[in-house]
């Protein structure tokens, strides 16, 4: 009986490994550079403002493949929780080496919870967003849910240095009859590890590696992106 259980466990592990390898074989890959600029402003005691500007350089870091503008207003429920409502515009190149771009407009709603632990040496944040995506040549919006968990560990006696990690999953909630790639289910995943440095309480730069996996439906293949991401975070 024990031998049978061990054999089943080994067989399952081999099958899982084979599935992962076969998925990677079918996937295409790209090296990209993302440079998000995030501006957070405390407008009143409860009203918050947010603006993100983000160029993405893809095609093995040789061409501007995406550009994002994302403004929002937030309402702080307390010192930790904030509700958000915003707009997003994303321009994506038709092909990685193309200078022709398709425009996607988004309406989005969000909720963030930010807290500390370990005598405020560990900062963690949960971020949830619901996006209504209006894409070119699609009359109906594609509805997408995304959840990110982010932790930042301040380095003891390291002045303003910190280590940062985050995990974010994207899930499409509805099917789109005009686009085979906009079907309900897991859409992409992002895993990030980096370091940060605070020049002042209002200014932080963080840089690190982000792995992005995008699931696609046949006949397209999955996309693996190796991304070097550098954030400029401004807080007023």
C-alpha cells in the first residue's frame, strides 16, 4: 500500500513537471523594460488622487510596445483602506516591431488595504481591481478582475533600503464572441522581486525583475515576458 502511494505521488510529480515543460516549450518569450511613474496625492483628509504613467519597451527592449495612462480618485475609509474609481488608456503596438498602435480604454474600480507589521518594518498591501475593458473592434466590454499582494521589508540599519516582492493574478470574467483571447478564465500572472530606496518620505525608486505569463487560447501560444521594471513612486 505504501509502495503504491509512493508510486502514485512520483507519477503525479512527473506528469506535473512534464506539463510545465510542455507549456514553456509552446510559449513565446520577450525581454521588456517597464518604467511606471506612480503619483499619489492626499487632496483632503479623505480624498486621494492617483496618476500612473507607464511606457513599456518590448521586442527585446528595442521598441515602444505599450504606453499606459491611468488616473484615479480614491476615498480613504480609514488609515488603511481606500476605495478607488478610475480610467485607463493603454496603447499597444499591433506587432512587437510595429509603430501602429491600438487603443484600449478602461473604466475601473478598486479597493486597497495597506498595513504594517513587525514594528512597522514590514509593509504589506492587498490591491483589488475590477476593470471594464473597451477594446478596438469589440462592441462589448471585457470584464477583468485582478488581485495583487505586495510586501516590502525594510532593511534593518540599511538606512532607506528595502526588499520588495509582489504577486498578481488577472482573471477574465466574461466571454467575448469577437475575440478568442477574451474568454472567461485566468488571463495572466505577474511575479515581482526587487529592491527599493527612499530618497525622502515622498520619493522612492524601486527596481527589479518581473516574470509575466499570459495564457492564450489556441491556435495562439502562451506568452512569457521577462521584464526589468523600475518604478518611481511620488507621494504628496
